[in-house]
C-alpha cells in the first residue's frame, strides 16, 4: 500500500515532555525503532553511530543537542564557556557534514543572546524548531525546482519512464521531509510523471539498498537496487537519463563532498553525457572553503564497517574478509565542480561555478 513516506519525519519532539525522538536508522528496513535523545551524550552517540545521518538531519539533531544541554545544565547553562564547550563536542561528532556546525553554532548564538536560564532554554527550543521547519521547507522548494528537470527529460521519452540514478540516501530519512536528491523524484511521481530510480546499494553501510529503497518502495516509486559498480554499465547502455545525488558539504566554488563513490558516478556520467545534478539546501554550502580537495575534512570511520556485514559488527560469522586483512573506510569523496551539471537548491537551479552560486546567494558571507 502506498504511503506518503515523503513527509516522514525522522526526528520529532514531544512539546509536553520537552523530549526529542529519532528513528534509529541502523535498524531499517527490517525494524522500526525509536530512540529518545535525553542527554548530550545520547545526541553525540546518535550522530557518530549513524542512528541519524544525512547532512540536514545531523544539523537539526545537533541544534536540539544544544537545547538538551541547556535544559539539563542547571546553573551551568548560565556559563557561556561551558555551553560553547558542549557545542564543540557535538560539532566534533562528525567532521564532514557542514550542516552540523552551522546548526549548532546558530543555536548556540541564539542561546547566548539571552541571560536567564529559562530564557536560554526557551530560545534553544525555538531555534532548533525553526531550523527544523526551514530545512523541511528547503526540501519542498528543492523538489519544485528539480521537478522542471525531470519534466524536461520526460518530454524526450515518449511516455517511457525517466531513469534516475542516485547514490546513498538523500531522502526524507536524511533530512526532515522529502529529502534533497529524492525531493524532485517524489514531486515527479506525485505529478504522474513516470520515473524509475536506480538505487546504488552504497557500501559499506548500504544506505541506498536499506534506506532509499525502503523510502521509495513505501511511497510507490518504481526502483531497482544495483551494486555500486553497476552505474557505469547502465550509463553506457543509455539506461540512465540523469544522476541526482545529495551532498554533505559543498564549497562556494562548486566542489562537492558526498558519500564515497559519488566521484566515480560523476566520472561515468561525464563520459556518457548523462546530466549529473547535486541537490542541496543553502545550509550545506560552506561559504569559507574554495578548494574542496584540500579544504573539506574527509571522515575516516571504523574499518570494521568494511570488514563485517552491515549491522553485524565483530560477529565472526559475518566477517566479509580474511580475518587478518586490514581495511580502510573513507566515508566521503570530493567531486570537482567541473563534473557537476548543476545544483538544485531551495532558491533555484544554478551552475557549479562561484559566479553563479554568488548570483543565487548574494547575501551569504564568503570568506576566501
């Protein structure tokens, strides 16, 4: 049965209790579990261990982490230095996604503008809620702008489905609603445009085959899960009309950091003349970095995520490699701006160039 999964929220609050709840994405698609975030340590754990993941969602979770620190801090919530230290701890949980630092610092600044503890608590709650709703609206706008690209592709297909390849999960589970890369897909599907999505499995944690496929299936969007290395073959045989991916951090010059393997898809797309789009809200731009290859920190995660089957770490029966073989686990790679056809943002579509990004975002503070 079709569900409106596009409006699924992976984080929500109970205003009466003042609690924050999240979907434990490690358990999907086979179990739907909810985790309460009651302490700062729980927030940091959820971000680091990928209970929550995806740049916009990480940012929202971090913002609520500042609220939790303020609400639970007692007299320490009067101490600006203590709150700043907590904010630094939350921000350090995952280094690549710029939304985390952006949302945490924005919430912290709002809190520090108040004097009394109660006012600080109230302000943190409001600021985190505002960030949440802004990110939801950003995804809606990304969907509307990206819809035009899919409609244009559909006009060339004579009624056949538009085949879209995506990587990792940049859907509702990664954001607040709709997603970034999936927002135009949902918009097209809901407008009656035939679409079919090639879903990269996205090793080692299989965010594509576990999460994107789960989302699309429950929403009724036709899709097929593929191995990470199949995308180039599909493009060679004219089975992909466009690639749409998300991003965890993008420079103001257009370099894109996204889940490891994105760069290879961009290379295949360029070689086969397939449009390669990146969907992102303005909160994912880093307005201080010009060179993504040297400026964006790339997270290196626990090698056991590579060595063992997903969700089964350190269980001998699920060891995928020889016991003594070392492994490396780079979580992200950087796709140079020259390989990006265009960005889909909440303000519209722009080229992956500093000039066009500045045209769309003239109000942002650039710090070269």
